[in-house]
C-alpha cells in the first residue's frame, strides 16, 4: 500500500502555548508513528508575543525539534494599526496570502490530504485553493464555532461582515470531505449548515500517555489553580472577585494566565495586596501540568453566552489529566462531563459565592476530594488519550 501524504495547515503549532498548538503537535507526531507522511505549514510562534519564543525553554520536545525538515514556519510581519481588529484582519490576510504561495510551490507534490484547522477561517480559504491546485481531499478541523465565538465574546458586531463570515462558514463545511470536531457539542450546529451528510469525526483534546502520572499528596497548604487565557471570553472581573474571596479564606490561588488582560490582573493583585494569590508567567505545557498537579482544586469558567455551552475547554481536560477536581462556572458540554463522571462541580451561574462554597466544602472533605481525583484519572484514561483517539483519523486517511 502506498504511503499516504498529508499537508497540515495551521496557525497554531509547537512551541506555541495553548491547547491548539499542543493539539496539532500531537496529531502530527502520532500520524507519523502510524506511517503517514505528514508535513506542517504554519507560522512562526507569536502568541502572546514573538520574543517569548527566543527562550529555548519553550522548545522542549526534542522529537519535534529533530523533525524540522517536515515543518515550514512562515514569518508574518507585525503591522500596528490604531484599530486592533484592523491589525488582526491584516495579520490573517497575510497568513492566507503566504500560505497560498506555499501551496502553489507544492502543487506537484502528490499530496493526498490537506488537513486544515480553523479558526481562523482565512487559512481554510487557502486550503480551498490548495485542493483546486493539487486535486486532493480536504479534512477540515473545527476547534471553535466561528464566527459565533466572535460575537460571543462581544469582540465584533458588524452585522454585514458577520453575515459574510456565516456564508463562508457554510461554504467551508460544504467543501470539506471530512469534518473533525474537538467538542461533541459542535456536531448538531455543523449538521444544520450542511445540505448533504458527510463524515463528522469527534476527536477531543486530551493528554498523551506519558503525561499521566499518579498524583502525590500536596503538603503546602490548600491550593486552587486557574489556567488559561486572561482575555475577553474569560470574564476578568469574575476572576478578580474570585481571587479576593479565596484570599479572604486564606486559600492559595495560583493563576497561570496569558492574554491581553494579564497586566490588569497583576495590578489588581498588587493594589489589593492579595498575599495568597500568585500570577505565573506563561511557561511550557510540562511545567503548567506540574503546577496543576500541585493543586487540590481547579477553577474554570467562560463568558455566559450560549455559544460557549458547546465548547469543551482544553483546560478542563488538563485539570482532569492532573487529577485536580474541578469547580466550574460552565454549562453545556463541559458541565455534562463534570457531572456525568463526578470529577468536580459544574455550577451554571455567574455568581462566585457558590463556586467558593464548593471549594471550601472540598477543603473540609478530603475523602470526597480523593474520590473525585480517581474519577478524573478514570475518565481521561477511558475517553481522552491521544494514542487511542488518533485511530479515528488514521482510519480516514489510510
């Protein structure tokens, strides 16, 4: 049987921090192990800023470092406009343009599949052009229901442009041969946009087997952790209020955050003299997981918009990977998993008092905490290991 050739198109790739970059790295590595000839077309890591990646600490996967001949990283110029949305638009348009040039160069490379990850939608437009040139099949990975998530964080509300994006969204689903989703909550939405049925494969985020370790007892007081983006979707005001409440209860609160609200949160800690609250600098996935493992309870919440009820946040899976029970202000898919597998508490409210109440309850009930830790480990091993789930994509390609 001829070895299948795949070209992955993605904005996010190792060593970029965040669940998207880690996800694409895992797919890349595991498809290679299944004897699939895969190459990656991506951009130079730049989030939250390019200079951060000059530190070799972030380039900590030697296996991927040795495969640099399979990874093409496109440099993207940083254009500053007074309007942040205009800056982002030019950023995405340049990615699309540069990817188109690369696809033109590869038009005779006998690529069997283009595997493209969205958002952003502009990379998908490049992939459409690529499939016309190369006459291959398109696997579309949907990590977010865009543009719904754009309106959900109230970042953009121009009805004409949103309408145009919705038109592109329908085209995107229609042109894909196979659609991959990272949350089962996306399936019904995508099916409603399709005129004819096509394969939709659920491939969730999760850990690699090597990332699973049995948690040891934590000796340094009672610790709570929050990991993730300090941006618009995560309500920064709620995080501030939560930090104040935990500090008053003398509970150590570690925040591993990055994003445009990071400095605002750091100033808040200092101005309010919150001695039990620490904001940590962005670091590698391995170090992030260690910080989570050294916590008793984890916190998650999203902006209270309906679009986010379909999302399964990567950090919820990271928390369960580290056997750190969750107290979450979430609803929908994430809440269902937490309830069903008894890995913590999911509270469908924007109020902070019930969340803090559950944290205090777990502090006083180590037996319940221990049971939840075991439940976290079980659900991860049963449903979310990459080594098991990658078979779904291998079956499509081979």
